[in-house]
């Protein structure tokens, strides 16, 4: 019989992944090209990934504003809606505050 393998994440890791998934979801609503463009810019300009947005939301904000201008507010709204469905832990609240 095979043993089940469970990946245990701490709270910070779960919040980090939740934010990354929310950002990716919002960008995928616009299209795969837009998601890939954001990933490429984050890597090139800041040597980071979307999953690093919890630590550095300002990087993501700058890139989203530069790439999408006024549509940034729509992206932020989608991210906010996804995260509002979770318990609003302090790290998520801080992330959303920086992104505004």
C-alpha cells in the first residue's frame, strides 16, 4: 500500500500562493499573453516571480500600471474580489493596501 504524501505549507506560504493565484487568475481573464508579459517583466526588471508579490507588491503594481494603465483598476478589482473570499489575514490586507 502506498503512503500518502502531504505537502504542508505554513501560513505565509499559503498566503503567498493565494495571492499569486489571484493575480494569475485576474491576468488570465485578460489573456495568456498578458500573464506571460507580466511574468517576463517581473523576472527581467526585478528578478522575481508573481509569487514574490506578497513581499514586494510594489513591483507588481508598477508593472501592471505601466502595461495596462487605467485597466489596472479592473485587474486590482478582480484580485481584490478573489482575496475577499478568504479570511482577510494581515498579510493579505497589507498586500491590498500597497496595491491600491
